C-alpha cells in the first residue's frame, strides 16, 4: 500500500500471505525477538544524518534508520526527560499516574506501575539497563527493583561524562570511568554477548547529548572547522553516541542476532534551544519550540523502529508516539498487557489497517497542553519559546490552532479563523484530561539535572 509521499513498511509474514505464499510459521519465526530500546538525551530533531544533518557524521544511526522504518511524525508523550521515560517504561501516558514532571528527592516512578522490564522478565527475558535511569533514586525505585536484572549507569537526571562518582554497577560504585558514552556502548555490547543464547531486553539510555557539555579531545579535533564552540562540542558528543550505536549493531551482527532484534531509537524530547533551558547547541529545524514546550520542537523527535526479520525498510508518515514502541515490543514478545495507551504498530505497518494508529494524541505539562487530530494541532505553550526575539511574555499562551500539514513550523495561528475547530479540540482534550491524575510532585520549569547521590562537587561541573 502506498500513498502520496509515503512508503509504508510491511512485515515479511504479511507480505508472504498477501502474495499467496505459505503462511506456515517456521521455527525461526516462532523465536521471541530480542528487544533493544536506544534513547538519546536532549537531541535536536535535525541532528542526525537521516534527518538531513550535514555537520555531524552519523553513519551508524543512518544505517539503523535505513534498516527499518523512519517515522516522520514520531512523538514522545512529554517535553521533558523523566516523564517521557516513565511513559516509555509503562506504555501509558505518564500523567495517568502523576509522573508529569522530573522527580527529585524521594520521588520516582510510582511503585503501582508495572514496567516493560517487569513484564518481559516474567516472560523469560534477560533484562538490562545501561545508562540514565531518572525514574527515582530511592532503594525501592532502583532499576533492579523495577524489573531489570542488570544495571550499569546513574540514577539521576544528568551526569559528568568523565567522573565515575555516581556511576553504579548494580548498587556498587564503580572505580574508573573514561567517558560515559563509550562506557555505555561497551556495557551494552557485553550484555548482548552474555545473553546471546536467550531472549533479552536491553534499555540503552545515553546521557548524550544532555549537559554538561563534555567531549573527548580526539572527537573535538574532528570538528575544528565549526566556529561555534558549543556546537563543536555538541557535534563531538553526537559522534560518540553514533559510534557507540555502531559498536552495538556490530555485536548484533557478529552474534547473528541482528535479524531477530527489534530496535527502537528515539530522543527523549526535543533539543533545549530556548531561554530558560540550559541550551546544548542542538537544532530542532524545521520545528519551532524547544525541550520544555508542547510545540513541535519539544515533542516531535527522531523515531526509528528496525526489525530486519519482520519489517521491510521504509517511511511511515502517520503520527505515532513512543508509547507505541512499548506496546509493539510486548506484543511481539507474546506478552499481554492491559490498560496501555500505546498500540501495536505492526498491523498498521503491514497494511492490515489503513487507518492512523491513533485518532488523537495528547499532551499535558503543567499549564501547557496540546492535542493532535489529523493535520490539526491545538496547543498552549510556554511563551518564552520565541527564540527569534528572545523576549519573554506571559507564562503560557492562549490556545492556538495550527494546521501542521502545511505549517509544520507552527507560525500561522488559525484559532480566529476556525473557532469551532478550537472548541472541538479543546472539548476532546478536556475529556482526556478529566481521566488523569494530579501531579505527584513538581511543576517547576527548571530541568532537574541534580547530581546523583554520592556525586562529588567535581562531578557537577564541566571536566576536562
């Protein structure tokens, strides 16, 4: 099935059935897929080659995108680090259980929630987390209490790339660290090697390219032509992330697991580009807005799903959300889960369903909100986002209406021209909002990038 401007990806099994070939399921097809979630941190939408980036070479991420489906309308359920991760881990809008803002102190992913790691571990999967957790630092919120058998990384929202303080293996402080991105890549490779003979789930959550802006000298040297020093450092950090992904994909190929591994790649939110955020040099072109806002620049992210055994490469243009990756992975693993907001994407990709995976997508972030209904989006957003003027206004704008099909930059407000559409979308969002919990904590605008428990003062700043 093809539509104008869209290449729809098809699953191999569905193709065989449609073409009249035998639909008998082979032993290989019965094998549970390995599942790999790769998450970048505060990446700009335009900062990978498969999105058109020119100044950062990302050959390994580009190859991953070429091997699977690239979603041109891929979203995350929040414009902030921890809420998005809470949604990914549960497959549910995080506002349903009060995880609307970044946690601090004793706060974290509510213990009432079941994680994808819980579910997959119960189904016989080996489960591991490498990298950034940011879903609670209390003992009962530790990743190994939330379904992960193995953990290497840090518990909080931000970390030095060079200092080992706060980097844990399980619950034990490690003694040495070269560079977190490199270390996380090695740990992911080692996890795959250890568990190559059994089904596994690996959540590889990089802290790149979140602040502090730390890059290795060798990689910085590759970008001497970039005059903007912050952008130069950002580029070097993105290069490290790409190289780590390359190491992981190489291990999948070496172990013969590449074909039967379902891989997701997203950024946890848009790049921080606006006043009031700690900018990192990212770019969200062609979108307006930034991390911390419900404009496209805060929630519309690079989004790739690859499964060579089952997905034919292509591009899918209808809106999807990271919650769908959770639902798709669980269903592919044969795990039944109720009350998810995400949906299994496979019927939509194989052509069994021609409708959009979602009639509506929703966002709530304090006073900010958004709802997407087809080509229309109604949004209230933080007015500090106007990076073109740098001016600050009232905390949140009035609701504005955009037709994304011909205004992806959200520049022409149609609320005055289409008041009935505004009322319709507002009523739909209000109905959804009435089903949500109150936030359990937070509401402040600042990113919670506090150092992890036990981190030294040295770890808090930029290191050489």
